[in-house]
């Protein structure tokens, strides 16, 4: 089967990057809340990856537009700042080490001024690599992993089919930091529903503290039709949080997390209210903003449902 180029799904901080697909779909496709649930992983042939790198180089250097390349290559290239590349898809780090190294070396050869390569990663993608292999990637300008912790509560992780434990997440974070690669961790407000909300928030704060990442991004659960968690909610087996309850979770996580120096943000479009700042330095400012919204309970302060997105 021919490789099917994935849609562009990327972290907000990668908005000026070039999006280079190495895979399509997700190897960890059992998460019951995710739109990748049940997707089939495709691994792109290395030769095809190199062809796209060549096409990108030819376009930017000579203005050549190749008919064998999809239009999206040139649409993205026109807005590229030339500094960063983001590897697709949901966890491109599943790509085998030797072909990955060859692809990165080829990319660096064509674009020697490249500053950073980023990718989504699972804990398993990181844990199956040796420290020397991770440092090899770092030497080829892999500078950041985006890791979905989702929850620090092992019961919640098991309930949503995450496939990894909190301890594995912590170990993956340790290996990432020892390799000198930045770590951005994502958590999902409301993932445990109303029954286990406080447990989820406190455990998430504890695990984030143990991971001590460079960045944390908080998202709010969005129930996606067709996913198992959506069906559970339809049957009354999962009770979603209301907007203010999700913000109460956010407050707990910010209040109880202990970081060396971490930029914490809830700027994602799924959130009802956004705060951002460096922790621990700006903790009080962020908590004050949340306290104001939680005490007022004024819906006008929240992002409306129609404006929320994935």
C-alpha cells in the first residue's frame, strides 16, 4: 500500500516549522479518547523521505516545483522560516533508529543552517532506545520531544488504554533530559471524569514534578464521536466535567507541581480559559487568575464551545 500522507497535526509551538512525514497514524492506537484510536500505522520508505527533502531543497534554492510532489509540500515551504522541522505523524519517533539517523543526516546535509528538529514521542519510543542512541539523535539536531502523559494516575491511564504507566513516563523523561533533549509534556484536564477528578489532578501534579519537564501543555478533554470514551459518555458510563471543574483541576496541577524551571501553558484551543507562565516563578500570578474565574463562575470569561478545537 502506498504511503498516505497524514494531515498536519502539530504542537502550537511548531507553527513555523516544515512538516516532514516519516509515519502516518500512531503505533499506540488504543487510547480511547484520541482521534488516532484504531488507526493503522504506516512507516514511510526512507527513499521517499529523501525525495521530499530533495524537492524542498530544489524549491527553496532554485524555485523548482516538481509534479511528483503533493501541493502541500510547496504550501508549507512558502511559509517556512528555515529554522525548524517537525517530524510527522502522531509519534514519528517510532521510526527505526538507523533509517531515522540516515534521514536526519540527509536533512542536515541539505539544510545545514537547521536549528531544531522536533517530534511527538511515546514513552515506549524513548525507552526502547539506548542513551547513546538518544544522544546520536541530539547530535543530528533533534532538540525536543512532545510526550503525552495525559494523566499521572495509573488507574486513569489504564482506563483510557494509554499503554504505559506513570513510572515509565518518568523514566522516559529522565532519559530525554540526560540526552540533552528538551521535553514538552501534555496533560488532559477532565480525562478521569467527575468520579476521579481530584485523584487525577493530584497524581498528575506528582508525576509532572518527578518528570520535571521544560514545558507543560494542559489540554481539556474533548469527546470525539466514534471513540470509545465518547460512547462511554453517551451510555452514562463516563461523566464529563463542566468547564469550571476542568479549571479546578488545572489549579490543583499548578498549585501542587514542583519544577526546576518549566513553562506551563493552557493556551491550547481545547481549553476554556488560558493561563501561561514560568513555574515556580509565576505560580501566584497564574493561580490568582484561576481563582478569579472560579470564584466568579461567569461563563462570559470562558471560551465558548463553538470556539474550542482539537
